[in-house]
C-alpha cells in the first residue's frame, strides 16, 4: 500500500478552445487504414482478404484471446491491402487498408442486439468492438465482467477530460445526454449490485455539469461531482480516489475496491450500439493547436488519416513543428500526417515551429518539485539515477524499491521541472527495462 495526498494538483493551461463547438461529421475519406491493435491486449486477426468488398459496420477482424476486441469497416469500399503498420510505440502490427467508394453504405446484417441480462449486455459490448475511449483502450466487455461477481457497487464515469485542448468528451456530455442516460438505465436494470453512478467532471466544464445534473435530477443513484480542474484528474487511480475516497492498492484494479471506471463517451457509444446495432466505426476528434486554421471537433471514421481530418478542419496556417495524437501531456508524436486515427484517438494537435521547440535541459537542482507534483508521490529523480547505473542488478533494485510500475506517465514531473529534464521519458525507459526483467523472471519460473 502506498500513501495518498490529494491526488492531482498540477495546474496546466486548459486551452478548451473548442468546448462550445458541436462536432461536425466529415464526409467519407478517400481510404482508411485500420491497425489490428487499437486496444490493450492481443491484436485482432483480419478475416478479409485483398479485393473483398466491405460495407460500413461489417466485421473485418476477429479478437484473439480473452483481452482483445473485434474491428469493423468504418467505410464501404474495397480492401486494397493488408500491410504491416508501424505503431507510434515502435511495434509492428497488421493493418487493413480500405479504399472508400464514397457511399458509406451500411452492412445489411446490422441489427440491434437482444439484451435481457447482464451476460447479454456484456456480450453485446464485446460484439460492438468497444474499448476505453478515453485513451487507455482496455476492452470494455472485459472490464464489465467484474460486474458478474456482484461485488462492484459503484460505476465511476470519467468526464474529467483533464488534458489541455481536448473537448470531445465535453461534446458527448452536451450533445449525447440521452445516450448517457440510456446507458445508465441499462446498468440499473441488468447490474443491480451497482448502487451508485458517480460522474467526475472538472469544474472548467460548467455547461456539461449542469446538463448532467438536469438529466439525472430524479435519479438518486446518480451523483455528479464537480472536481478541481487540476491535472491529472482523469487518471483512473486519481479519479477513483477523488470521487469515492477509495484507494486502489498497488497492482490492483478499481474492481478490487468495488468500483469500475468507464469513460463518458464509451458509455454513450455502448447505448448507441444497443439501440442501433452499429458497432464502433467512428469517433469525435478535437483538432486544435497553434498551426491549425480552424479548430473544431470532427466526427471521423476510424482509420482516417490525420491529413484528411486536418484538411476538413481547414488545414494549417503555419509550418508544423510537431503533430500530436492525443493531448500535450500524454499524447504521442506523429511521424507523418498519413497516420490513421484509431479507436483511442481523442485529438489531433498541430503546433507551429515556435511552440514545438525543445527546451534545453540542465542539471537537476534537487528542488523536489517532481516529487511533490506526482499524484502518486513517486520519485522520478531516483528513476533517472537508476538508468545511470552500469549494474543491471542495482538498476532493478532501485526501480523495484521506488515502485516504477506505479508511474502512469502523466508527465507532471517533466512539466514542473525547472531544469527541463526529460523525466517522463526516463520513466518510460525505466519501466521498459523493469518489464523486461519481470518477463525474464517469469520465463525462468516456467522452465
């Protein structure tokens, strides 16, 4: 067990420039590229071949393993290639490329699922291809499996959206409140162990908070909790603690303390699938940043290239210094605007050259700000120190003692560091080394 203070206290600029802009649906892109790994767990396996005609919502890949998710065609058209795709993290997976016919014709076999029990609801969620749309990408059906034991009595709905710029979840709360209400009703009916639904929303979204309170004014099971607009309020451990007071122990999940966390847009898509039978084929993406001509929220087919979405948003007005998929704190740099959006892409941020300049780092001054800003009170200085050791045994000993695997790579340490040291990058490297060590130990035990 580790001790907690008030979790999430870093003040970062909000830049919620598109919060008042309803999402606009873009026309069919020229083509989509659908990687088989758009979720945590085993990649999906293609079930189509080159030359196949497919339609919107048609399954093109099956899940492999318990923690996996199916993938569906997000346009109608023809499979032009099944290729190797290099992901932003450096790993390679298969990807299906579909050339659009521009018609967006829906697959004839789509029908709303029959949901008459908790098992049927979970199976429907599995078939929908739904994963955590807040960015984590954990298959939602696997998460909902925790409801079967009857020990989960709280569903925490993540509407924090704490990263700067991103407003896609905000638009869900403002524009799709009926779907959110329908999703809550499904859980009330089929998961009777759940006694409370807690919506955690940052205070910088007053319209969304008001909308939720109005929608659930007559429902005593629903609590809308206004949270301080401090980063990283939307992180799972942080959100559970700040909405319920429950501490998730090291190595445990929210279900171990009687709660599950569901992103608010995930909740809305769940209800939409049960209502229409259309699986997860599109999502709302915030397009913003200093190089973007007309920031806006765009509803785009999954697999659409960053370039086509940005073009729909008016293009860019300055040379691009950096393109981010996701927020500025935890997002990944895109190597090219040819990269596709995936199920977990909440934003595309393009910054001009000036805003993209790398800060010059200097020696650590031992001020301790990285420690005091860490929502889990970890010590990034120790992780950096561990990387400097030649001895692997000494590195591993430090990383184990300082609980490196608790780091959620939120970026608070790097953000507050006056010496501009690449602390979160060091944490990522340290976690990779520790994971490799754990994998080796497990392999030895299995021999």
